[in-house]
C-alpha cells in the first residue's frame, strides 16, 4: 500500500518532467542558426560613447528647459518681492551658465575627436 502511494505521488512529477524536457530534446535536433537576421550587430566602443553623448546632451537640454521654466515661474510669482525676484534671476543665470558649460564640453569633445581622427572640421 505504501509503495503504491509512493509511486502514485511520484508519477505525476515524472510525467510533467517528461512533458517539459522531451520536446526540447526532440525539436533541438534540426535547429539551424540563422546567419543574417537583419538585426543590428554589436556596436564598437566609439559608437556606444557617441550614443551616450547624444543621450546625455538630450537629457541636458531637457533639464535646461525645465530650469528656464522654473526660474521664469519663480520670477513671475515673486509678486514684487525683490529678494524672490533676485533669486529667480540668479537661477536663470545659473541655467544659462550650465547650458554654456555643457555645450562647450560637447564642442571640446567633438574638437578632440576630430583632431584624433585627423579630420579637417577642426
């Protein structure tokens, strides 16, 4: 009786395992790995860095727009309070300085890249 219960408890597990494992073994026999899938291949380091810089510049531009909007709202809502208006003006100046520094960094990176390539666009 105990042996029958043991067999009956293990049988569903064995059948389930066979259902899961055997088809993968059977269907793996004739698999051909495609040579050209039409998907882009892996990128080299230069492409990855260029894409990262473009992504970073887009984020930077978005943050600059947000900073301009926030400082403009701060200036509009100052309500004649000179201290709040000055704070808003400083925030706008800092946003402009940040954009100039970011764009200067991008220009410097492009110039160094062109110099290393030996390009004439320096």
